[in-house]
C-alpha cells in the first residue's frame, strides 16, 4: 500500500536524517491507516541520491532531471535507502548505502533517457533497474539499495523483529 506521507522534511537536515524521517513517516502512516497485520509488520522505505553531501531529491520536471543527470554524469555519488519496520512490539530501522559511478553521458544518450520518462518520481532522476542501468558504470555495495529495497538490510530487520521466515531472533 502506498503511503500518503509527504516527503517534505526540513531540507536543512542531513541526508541521512531526511531519508530515515521519510521512511519512518511512510511506515507510520500506513500502520496508522490500516493497522499492523497480526504477526506481521508494515515496512516503510525511502531512497535518496546524494552528491557532494547534497540530497538531490526527485526532479520537478524534465529540465530539473537533465540538470541532475548532467551533475551526476562521470562521477560517483551515494545512494541511501532507509528502512523502517513497524510491528506490534515496536519499530526497527536501518540505513543502507551504496556508491554509484555514473558513466559520462553525452547529449544523445541524455535525450534518449529523458525521452523515456523513466526519470519521473525517481531520486536522482534515474532508475538503475530500468533503462537507467545503461547510465551506470559500477556499483559498490548492494545493488538493491540503489533500486530502493536493500534485501540484505531487510533480512536483518526481519531477523531482529523475529519475523524472518528462517527462524526467530536470538
């Protein structure tokens, strides 16, 4: 279920705090509206692309997306995904990071990518799991962090909450 939580936290907060505040807000919003399933949990996630300590957010329009992609082209940046798991017994959270190297992007490739519209609603104006994968030179860390659901980190949260399908938390 999608959250109605607005991603409008204080832009002056460090990126790590912003991404966690958004993930927390999303999980709490859904848990508050529909409740927590018996023996289960509600998961909230938020992803942010950070370049030189500045969180880029989502592009407002195609011109904004062009500017973001030009700024990222040929450089490394950090992708952070915050996870918050709300259970009947409390909250569990973590922040996963990956470093992404974007290849240099010429005008032809940029026009092609922007024309696909995939940049819309995406942190940093790209989706590595789609056509945006053609823009990427390499990823250090868990690729699923860049996609927006770090599977390894989620497994640790489920284990910590006693909800992992492979057993209970110690």
